[in-house]
C-alpha cells in the first residue's frame, strides 16, 4: 500500500512538472532552443550567498538561505513549466520571499530581480512596466524600514529595472516573431486551400460535361445494340472519341498544374521574405521544366527561403533560375551573417534531393559574408527522379525550418 501510494505521488509530480503547452519551456522547445537554457539565469541567484563577504552575519542569514533558496528554485522551475496564466502568482511568490529574506539577508533582494524578469507580457507593455514599478516600490519601502543606505536603493532599482525591461523587450520580440511565423503559415495554408479549390473547379468544369456526354452515349448505344447495331456502333465510336479528347484535356490541365509548382513556391518565398523585412529579387530564364526537376527545385527553394527569413539576419536575397546547356541552375543568395556549415541538417536534405536528380550543390558561406547556394541539375534527370519516387510539390506540407542560411 505504501509503495503504491509513493509511486502515485511521484507520478503526479512528474505529470505536474511536464511543460504546459503555453509555458516558457514549451515556447523555447518550439523555437528550436533547449528548455534548459533558462537555467543559466540561476547563476545570478548566487548573490544571495555573498553576504558574509561584506558584513558579519548571524544565524538568521543561514536559516533564510536554508529555507528560502530551495523555495526560490521551486518557484523558478514552476514559472517556466506551468501554464502562462499562473505567471503572476509566481511573481507574487518571489516578492513575498524577497520581503521575508531581506531582514536576515540584505542580498535577498536578488529574488526580486527574478520577479521583475518573470513579469509576464500580456499584450500591453505598460501593464508589465507598472507591475515592475510596484515590486520595486515595495522593496524600497521595506529598505527604508530596515534603514538601508541611499545608494542601496539606487543599486536595487537600477538592477531590477534593467533586468525587467530587458526581459520584457525579449518577450515582446518573441511574441512578435511568433505572430509573424503564424501569419506565414496561415498564408501558406490559405494559398494551398485556394489552389485546391481552383483545381477542383477546373476539373469539375473540364470533366463534368464530358463525362455526362459519354454516359448518355453509352446508355443510348446499349439501348440500340439489339435494334440498330450500326447506330449503336456509331454512338460507341463517338463516346470513345469524346473520352480521348477528355483525356488529352486532363493531361494538358495536369501539365499546367505541375508547371505552376515552382512559380507558386517562388511567389510564396517572395511573400515570406518581404514580410520579414528582406528585399527579394528574382531572375528567371528557364521554364517548362520536367516535373521531377521542378518539384525538387521548388522544395529546395522553400527550405532556403524559410531559413533565410528565420536565421540569416539578411536584408537582401536573390533567386535566379537559368539554363546551362543540357541542364538548369538554381542560385539562392543572401547578404546575411553566413558561416553555414556544409554538414547542416537543412543542407543535407537539399543535397539528397539534388543528388537524386543526378545534380550537384555548391555552398559558399564565409562568416559575415552572406551565403550562396548553386544547384545544377541535368534536365535528363526526369527518369532518375521517377525511380526514387519524388513527391509532388502541392502534396507536401510546408517544410520545417532548418538552419541553412
């Protein structure tokens, strides 16, 4: 019974400490960062241990550390794994812990620095700033009651304000980037939905009347088969001719849909980069590419454009597609920070797609000098790509961002 109870209690704690979907730890993980990165901030908390270096301390100092610091660590952990709606509660708990620690350990105001840094941003920066000001005002009042020297208040207010404002600016920027990523994904989804609806309408207009006509002729030929075989054969021949004509129209329509793959991805890349503040230029001298070539180049462009927007810190990007004898060259370049490694996961995925077409990929990315990708693919690669079964562009979900540029 006791073992079972202990196991259930431990299991509840494990579940309770799992990062909530809207927690800071979950946001860090979603952004491709380690959720343990916040732990480095705990280094600042060691100021609470330095009291004996500056003044004599009594037993109350050690008791305040023994009881207060574990509570601080627990609050710090919970503030990053629990739902965002609980953030104000943890800020308040840190303020109370600070107020209880300061009479025994003057450096206990360090807990208030974390309280200011953890003040949540809920759409209005002024609200967060007012909360920080209230926290600091309470600490100053307690400091006055404890007869602290005037310069201690300057240090307290200066450190709390700079830390809190810096953390608030980071939250505002994170929120802005999150909204931007969501808008990009919504644009892609809306574009994909509109394209599917267009294809559906085209196929309905193209095949609806034709299939109805074929059905009518087949029904008529079935009825005339015994009474008038000659007329029935004529109706069957006409139905066959209509079916052949419909097949040719479907092939033509599908060719047009496939040909729009790279063009659609180029338009999406232009929208993504321009909304991210990157000037985008394009230079196209190649068209009517074989489907496997166009499909793979469109996917390469998608990955490269997404990563320029997210990681390159570029202000300008350029895409060119040109003929090179019996092949085609896709060049993607930016003026970002460069320093891309050839072994990066995103680049490896691009190389696999290009190599499946019998092509080559070259990378030029000096640190601080931007990045340039040159992809050369032979147009005879259509048969090779068909063997490896490359998917169609419009059937894929948007590629995840990889650190390419």
